[in-house]
C-alpha cells in the first residue's frame, strides 16, 4: 500500500521542477552542517584532519554550501509558486529542467575540485578553474559563467510567464526583485588586484542580497504562504508587502555603508552606514508584525464565524512563524548590536560577527525555505491539511534550540574577544591568538560544538520527516481519518 503512494499528485511540471530544486537544497544543507561541525571541532582541536581536510576548506564549503542551498530552495520556491500566482503553467519548463541538471552537475564538480585541490598558490588559472577567493561566492569563473547562463534561462521563464499570465502584486514584486537579485551577482565576478576595490564590490553581492533583495524575496514567499496556509486576504498581504519593500530598500541599500567602515573607503561612509543600517531593523519589525497580525486576524474571523480556524499546513506555518521571530532577532537585534561604527571598531570580525551571521541566515532564510518545502510536499501528495508529526516537532525544536545555543555561545566568545583581544591587548596578531586560548573563549567554542550537534540531530529528524510525512498524511487522508 505504502509503495503505491507516490508524490505524483502535482499536475504542473513547474511544481515538479520546484520539488527537484528542494531535494538538492536539503542535501546541500546537510553537507553544510557536516562541514560546520568539522570546522567547529577544528577550533577546539586545531590538528583535527590537518592536511586532510583543513579548516579553510571546511569553512569555505560550509558557507558556500549555505549560499547555494538557499539559492536552490529559492529557485524551487519560485518554480513552485508561479503556476498558482500567474494561473498558467511556467513557460519553458523543459529548458528550466535542463538548467537544473547543468547547475547541479556544475555544483558537484566545483565541490569535488575544492576537496581534491585544497592548497596551492593562486594564479589567473586558479581563478578560472579552482576558486575565485571571494568569501561565500568562491565558485571558479567557469562556474560563475555557467551560473549566469542558468539564471538567465530561469529569469526568462519567470518573466515570460509573468507577462502572459495574471499579474498579482506578489508576482510583480517577485519579478522586479529577481532581476535585481540576479543582476547583483555580476558585481562579484570581475577581477581586481586591489583588495579595497574588490571588497567594495563584493559587498554589493553579499549585503545587497541578504539585507535587500533576499529579504524582499522572503517577503513575497511569506505573502504567498500565508494565503495558502491560513487563507489570509490577498489585499492585506499585498499591502504589507509593498510597505515592506519600500522600507527594506529604503534602509538596506545605503545600509551597505556598515561594511565600508574599515576597508579603505572614504570616511563619509561612517555616517551613511550608521544611519541607514540602524534603520534596517524597522522593516524586520514590520515583517514580524505582518505574520502574527494575519495569523491572529484569521483566527479571529474563524471564531466569529463559528468555524474552525484555517490551518492547512502546520509544519510550514511553524517554520514561517519561526522566520518572523528569527529574522527580527538574528538580523534586526544581533545586526543592530554591532552596526554603529563606535561599536563595530571593537566587534569587527570577531565571533560576534559569526553569532550574528548564524542567527540571521538561519532566522531570516533557512526557516522560511524549509517552510516552503513543507508546502511543496503538501502539494506533491495532494494533502488537504498537513499536520505536524512528532518528527516535525523534534526537527524544528532541536534545530531552533541548537542554532540559538550556538548563537549565544558565539556571542560570549565575541564578547571575550572584544574585551581581551581588542580592548585590553590592543588587537594585534598576538592578541588574537592569546584571546583564543583563554577559558571563556574555549568554553564558548565547546558549547558551540555541542549545540552544533544538537542542530545536526534536529536536521536528521527534519529530513526523516520530509521523507515520510507526505506518505503518512496521504494514507490517513485516503483512510478518511483526516479531512
Ligand atoms: C537576514 C539578514 C542578514 C544576514 C543573513 C546577515 C549576515 C551577515 C553575515 C554572514 C555577516 C558576516 C560577513 C563576513 O563574513 O564578513 C554580516 C556582517 C554584518 N552584519 Fe549582517 N546580516 C543580516 C542583516 C543585518 C542587519 C539588519 C544589520 C544591521 C542592523 C547587520 C549588520 C551587520 C554588520 C555591521 C556586519 C559587519 C560585522 C563585522 O564588522 O565584522 N546585518 N552579516
Ligand atoms: C552544525 C551546525 C553548525 C556548526 C557547527 C557551524 C560552525 C561554523 C564554523 C566553525 C564557522 C567558521 C567560523 C569562523 O570562521 O570563525 C561557521 C561559519 C558560518 N556559518 Fe556555521 N555552523 C553550523 C550551522 C550553520 C547554520 C545553520 C548556518 C545558517 C543557516 C550557518 C551559517 C554560517 C555563516 C554565515 C558563517 C560565516 C560567519 C562569519 O564569517 O561571520 N552555520 N560555522
Ligand atoms: Fe550588511
């Protein structure tokens, strides 16, 4: 019986392609976590896997896998939602599928090269063939160009479907924002041998992705998901979306200045960066309120009308609510902590930055993208109401506790670095190493590793759930237990 239940209830090829992207995304997420664990152990036992799998490689694969899995899940989410939003099948899905396989083959080759060629001197050829050396975007140039081609196909599919189909507010924002998101990638592709100029442009990708275009992107996902899951009113959701877009771009674009304090750019960036980045938490509050407001409102309507409130997908909603909290905490609060130059002069590049990086990437992006996977599964198995299972609950709880635990531990490590390495010992090379050997730092790194293991166990539950929840719910639905 179980074998006859397949995830083939999707009519749309675009949605099927979306699910293909989700599958690769979750595998890369797992790889990311394993690499993080190796790097975390290396903080405690520096000789661990020395010259077999060096820290530099583990860290690089950790953060590149992070970016790539998130991009995969984003592409998946777009292909999944296009047919619903435009009312038609995505144009050019066949080409889109080809793009998927090309991209996946390229990612596999890039990672294998990273693993087999770990050290060596840099040259023009290594930039083309091995590693471009820009944190988070290390793909060699050949892969960069391949990525651009695949993204052009993708964008063409999205754009032409949008032009032909119905034009909702969500799709309008999506299409315009995706153009900016994809276009920014180009800023991280050209080579310059001046490190200041290189960093100047590199931040256009990283900052303008995570603090402008990616945020707008998840705004569109949240809007779409709230309509699907709790039947939120489109007019209200889209009104929020436009306000959020305005505020996100209003603060996020010039907030870029908070990365230009110490890299050789003119000093006026201190004021610009301080002012605009300090405003960045405002839209994040709006996004937080938005999700909770809609949720509360729909519940209120249900109570008044005397019917059960609508909750079509428990696990997806849990992840989206976690997103509202996580985005606000990780990006808004932990970001604001170190965004003023007066503070950043001490915290810059410490474990405090890593604490913020973890909670922000997780809170703002991992959460909602996992939510979209659950939404996809619901469609794939044709389930009316998807309820959380024990595994769903274990997954979300352990991952959230793990990431929060890592964040707290890293914040303590960063605090120690600020006080001892920076303030007391004067921030030199020696100070850096001395501060790393003191008990507060070592204990914090130990706790981070423990919490990393907790996160990983949560991930195992999550994958287990994703693999089984659809079939189970389908069986239950067919048996008439769940309606
Ligand atoms: C979801 C949104 C965000 C994500 C994913 C994110 C992620 C990150 C990451 C990974 C870094 C480290 C970059 C590196 O390796 O050098 C970083 C740095 C930084 N972030 Fe964010 N961030 C977000 C939002 C914010 C916000 C809203 C603020 C301010 C209110 C902020 C302030 C900063 C600052 C000041 C730095 C530089 C830290 C340093 O000098 O070492 N971030 N962010
Ligand atoms: C098993 C759990 C994890 C462990 C053990 C782990 C460990 C690490 C380690 C050791 C580093 C290098 C830090 C450094 O160079 O000082 C790192 C960097 C990073 N990790 Fe993780 N990580 C885990 C999960 C995650 C998750 C879930 C996310 C986000 C969704 C994430 C995002 C990042 C980012 C953005 C950086 C770069 C931070 C920066 O340079 O400021 N990690 N991680
Ligand atoms: Fe930033």
